């Protein structure tokens, strides 16, 4: 899957007062009615059990300008993942106010498969910032898709 370019998301929740969050690329829109999406989370990830218990989560679509948040989330030395970026609680869960987009969801279904759980969320709030370029992950690197050269016909 590393050869599949993917948008990078910060999936977050807050349970018992403690914020939890991980970077994820396994996120997809699901249905228009009701508005819903799905995220696939490793059952060993620190986010997994708090999300399952709280049943509310946020999917923050990271833009290029949120690269500092992505780096901070993946820094094992960082004691608090939420000390970088402007975070504000909406429906009790941390939302990155300057993300490209944020979707706050109520967990309506989850399904365990292998190492991961598929969480299905119904949208309860959404925020979008115009003119942001998504942070994209490809071949273990972050790339700027707006900087892609004109198509030459030799893909
Ligand atoms: C670009 C990128 C995409 C990732 N996508 C996912 C994902 O879709 N689902 C997932 O469970 N973990 C994903 N991870 C791994 C998690 O971000 C995290 O590192 C891992 O679950 C361990 O988290 P923890 O230290 O909070 O337990 C991804 C990591 C990176 C760098």
C-alpha cells in the first residue's frame, strides 16, 4: 500500500478527560445518507480503546501547513501529542482548528478484522478551510500534490 498516495488524517477522541489521537491514512467516505465515513484503526493503537469507549471521534484532514502536527504525532519522545497545533474541543473531542477539513462523528458501528477495527461514524459536525492543499503520504514520504508537474503522457 505504500505505493498508493493517501491523504493524511489525525483521528482523535477524548475519553475520561484524556485526549488520544493517531495519524491515519485508512479513512474513507462511506455514505451520503446518512453522511458517514469509516476509519481503520489498529487494535493495539493508543486511540483504539478510548474511541470505542467514548463513541465520538474527529477525523482531521491534514493540510501541508499541518506537517508540524503530523511530525509531532509520530514523535515517540513527545509527551503530549496535542501540544503542537491549535486544538479546540467540539462535541467533547479535539478538533484541529486549522486543518484542511474536520469531521466530528458519532460511532455507530464497529467491526473487528485481523489486527484492526473498522469504525463507522455518522457526521455530527464538519468544518472546511478553503485553499488548503492536502498533506499526502506516498512511498514513506510526505509529498506536495500541488507541486506535481504537468502530465507528460508518460505516467
Ligand atoms: C502516514 C501514516 C499513516 C498511518 N495510517 C494508519 C491507519 O490508517 N490506521 C492505523 O491504525 N495506524 C496508522 N498509522 C500508525 C499510527 O499513526 C500509529 O503510529 C500507531 O497506531 C501507534 O500509535 P500509538 O503509539 O498511539 O499506539 C499510520 C502512520 C503513518 C505515519
